[in-house]
C-alpha cells in the first residue's frame, strides 16, 4: 500500500497534487510520502511482535537525512555500509547503539570513526577485516562488538547483480569456515563476539531461500554456543521484495516473513535484527518527469522524457521494471499506445521501458514512475552534466524540498583548473 492515488483526475502524493509540486520545483524530481514510510516500518515492527528485535533500516536504499529522521524517530536502527552513511544516520539523530556497520571494505578510518562515535556492532565480512578491526580497537583502547557475516551458499532466486548469499559472491565468510574464524575472534583482545549475521540478497519474492538460510544460521548458532560463544543476536539481513509490476507480482508479506523467522529461530533466546530497505522506501516514492517529445520512428514510437538513466539507473543496470503512469488520470476505457520510454542521455541504454503499453501523454505532460523510493536518488549521478534532481517530502497537505537541484554554476565550480593551464 502507498499514498499515491488519483483524486479529481490528478495523481496526488498524500493530499498534495503532483502537478503542484512540479509547478514549484520543476521536473524531474523525486517525491516521498512520509505516511508510507512510517506505515512500512510499522508493518515490519508488527511482524516481529513478541520477539526481542530491532529493525535496522538499510540506509543504502534511500539515505536522505529527512527519511532517516522519520524512521529513527519511530525507533528504527540503521544498517550502514560506509562512513558517510554512518554520519548521515548520526545527523538524523540516530544514536550509535542503534547503528550496525556492514560492508565488505571497511577502512581503518571508518573503523576509527564509528568506534569513537558509538556503534551497535560491526558485521565483519572477512578474516583480514577482523584482524584490522582488532588492531584499531586496541589502538583506541576499546572493544569492538562484532558478528561475522556468514555466507550460507543459498540461492536467493533474484537478479544476479543483487544476490549475495552464494559461495561465488564477494560477501561474507563461508559458513563451513566460520567456526574457526569465530575461534580466532574469541582470542582477540579488541573484539567481543555478540552474534551471527547473514544476508542473501535483495528483491526476494520467495520465502524458501530465507528459511533455508535461517536454518543454517540456527545450526551454526547451536554449534557456536557449544564452543563457548555467547551468541545473543542474530542479524538476519533484509531483502524482501516489493511489487514493481503490480499486475503480476505478489511478493510475500512482512507478516509471513516474520513468521518464517519465528518458526526457524524464534525459540533460541536471541535478539533478532533485520535490515529492510527496499520494502520500507521503495513504494514510498515516485519519480516525476515531463514529456519532451513524442517521436515517431520506424516500427516503434518513443516517449522522450526529461529524466534519464543518471536519475534512475535501475532499468539500465538491472533491466528493472517500474510502472509508469500519466499524472493526469486517463478517461475510463481510453486506448493505450505502445511506446519506448527513453531519456535524453546519449546512450542507447538510457531506456526506461520498451514496448510499454500506456495511455498517450502529450508533449509537456507529466508521467510518474512508481516504486522509485529505493535505489533511485541514492544511485543517481551528474552524467552528461545533468544536475541531481530534487527530492521532495510530503506530509498530508504540505511538502518540502529535502534535497535541492544544484545550479550549473554550482556543479561546474566544483572543478578546479590547475595554475599551469
């Protein structure tokens, strides 16, 4: 469920007409619904009701500080994968003891930053990282709480570029090797073992891979406890998918996901951490763009819009689907036409959809990309010297720009010409 619906023939974000936002900030832009963000967080929280748990929002999905503050104020923790994301979480008012630091390439500088600023735990991904973290912690005179991210060699049945739990992925420590690494960690003066971490991928639409992974974590936890480790937290990652193509996708509900957790590890006396990102933010956002031209080609027609692959790269990178709809509601029974929806960037890959059936939109008209709240703005760039597009937050009948569009002068003046030129 989201809060983007037609009212009086115009698409609204909560109680604000999308046309009003477009007239104020120009296109393209992202718009987020605070009510949808809050609702999706609460759905996950309710799914783990009765268990000791913390919902750590995956900051990489949408890292705008306003978004993080909404979730942090609701009690969310944060799952960060860089020093920059850590600082964003802190800027949003989230305390260090609710921040988990994941990622395969943590640097010494990042480790020092979060050990000094406060951290709930490091999800350690390799033996070299563990050794470096131990050194840094001892230099600072502190102890670093850790889980080891284990790779369970489970097929997540998702896109190859967002699968993370197979043995040939770069993530985690092979589960068969993990007991030996836990034994090493237990001997390190700067390390405190607190739990086990697993994450098998993103945009999962089947619960069975989760069940398989969690059962492997259960078995490992029992073995580690027998080895003398005080395993008191299980970080089960995120990855639950959302319905990008609403006509034919029906991913599992958070309540069903929560039941899998309860069925597999709910009796182990541990605190459960999960790290949803896409399901919290994805359907809480849209990208709105204007039609520049309707172009007739040979054998196909093109809808050329002012958003491009630098603004929303998922279709170019993952062949990802987004429902694309007119901002002005079509008449009931109106005919659709087949078009390729493309942007102005000089790349053939700057294509959002091919052979898409949709209602005609005239030059200058507005269209909205649904399910664009996650992995949209955060993955954008200034390719072709195109300004990063604004992000707008809506609450009820009010809206505010939470990231402004830079001017061309601001972009160009970041470049520095050496004295010898």
